[in-house]
C-alpha cells in the first residue's frame, strides 16, 4: 500500500480546531518519524502500537530530556510526580498517593458532587440561559478538586485561571520560552500550595493535602517537592480533563440526536455513553514517551533522543480495533478506549472523572428535557493546547 501524505502540527490553530480529518492518514501506516524544530518526533497512532508503547515502561520513559540551561525551569523542575516518573520512583509515589483515591473514598464524594451540579444547573435554569462550558463544565471539576484539597470557595476562580493559563502554554512550539502569563500562574500556584502544605503540617485537617502530608509507608514519605508537584498536578489535570470530557461529550451527544433520544429513553445507557464520549472525542489527544535507547515499533526504527507522540485520539478511532470508528454509538461494546492511558500510568483519577461526568449529564438531561445546541452551525472555538482539547464555549437552547 502506498503511504498517504499526512499532516500533524499541534501548533497550527486550524489543526487544533479539528485534528480528526488528519488521523486516517496516520492510521494507514506504521509509526511516522519526522523532524520538527528541536527533536525528531515519532508519531504512534495505531491502536496496537499505542498500547505497546504505553505498556512498555522499560523501554519508553515518561521522563523527558532536561531543558536547556538558559530555559525557564519552573518551580517543579526537580520534583517528581506520578505523571513524569518511572519505576521505582513511580511505584513509590503511586503507592503513597493512591490510598486517597480508593473506590470507597470516591463514593463518599458523590452526594456533594451531585449537590454542586444541581446548584450550577439550577442557577442557569433560573437565568434562562445555559452554556455547558461556562455554567457547568468549567466550574464543577475545579470546585470538586478544590474541596478535596481543602481550599476555600473564594479561591475557585483563581484556581481555574491558573489552570487555564498553564494549559494554554501547550500551544508554545518546542524550544520557545513559555508565555509570561503561564510562568506567573506556575509561580503563584507553587507559592500558594507551598504555604498551604506548611499550614497543614502544623494543623492537619480532613482534606487531601493533610492526608498526603501524613502519608508514609515503612518510613517512606513524600518529599516536600513531590507533595507540591502532585497537588499542583491534581489541580490542573484533575479539573481540565473532566471539564473537556463534559464539554466534548455534550457536543457529541447534541450532534447525534438519535443517540440523545436513545439515552433519554434508556438512562441506564449513561455509563456506556460516557465511555463512547471518551473514545470518540476524549479530553486528551496525545501523550509523550521518550525512548531510553534506539527502539523499533512495528518495523520502524525510532532513534534515541526522539519524542514519541502517542496519538491516543487517533488510536481510539482505529478501524482495526473499533468497528465503524467515526460513528458515535452509545451502545458500543466492547469499548477498550485509551482515553485514560494504559499500563502503569493509567489515570489515577479515572473513577472520579467518570462519576463527575455521570452526575453532570444525568442532572443536565433531567433538568433540561429539550436541551439542544443553540446554533448548530456556529463555528466552535477550542481553548488551550492540542494535547488537552476542550471547547471555549458551548451555548445551548433549553426551551
């Protein structure tokens, strides 16, 4: 088969707005190795190859190369977290933090999450206007994470602003300095949480920060830097991905009215519908791995020093794995998508994200029985980076 021409440029606004038409060319052949400014990139898109790379932490590291000495290092430069570490550090960190993400702990949060969702949607209903992003998706996850961390309500807007500015830096090309607004947000977040961690050391509470401060196992504990890095990661990853799941999922549901009718008729399909939202237009488009030495993936040599971009969103539409992958089907079964990753880095917060999405959609559909897009033909605007893909706005008609 002759290889198709392909285009992959996450720093191109048009590509970020809709990368999906470019994925079939990636899926038609083996991994592609291309040279972009700064480093060779290997694009791994086919499902079987993506799974192989994500499961192989022995050869594919989650630790990127150090930045140039003259580049901004950031407040977390020397700190490890579960996202940017390999075993044995990753094993130790995940063991210490996972005890606070047990199924029981997640279930205990359900009544409060449902209460927040009802309040947010009730406020929009009383106003007579509803934007999925502004009124629900942007607010619910950050409120949940902030409450888990024991942060007062008046800080929620500040948290979201920090998160948006840091995520927005993902549009910066390799080698370019991060934008000043992202640097300011990183520094402010580190200062705030650094002070909060010290305060919880002196006066522990019932929140997650206090639990992490106290976490230890056989005389092993999180260092101050690891604790700060993990709490900051929770704020960003823990709210942005769920925000995008609710927004992208709402759009998919509204653009497929037959599926919406089916879901209203059979509410028990909501869990399956959320899995299909994650597959069809998930909140994370790609993730990166770094070969520890020269490796081969499906017969293609990938040199050391490369950045392996695992295009999760393309793998989730691989016709070799999913029947009719371009179709949004809330009854799809099985649905072994990669939206939460694979292997040792499978998302720690996946149960929480699924529960928040279930509560958000059930509350929204119950409160607004005639919910639909206000302007189906309107041009959509996506915020932030390609890697964490989410809508800036999604106005709905509720009457």
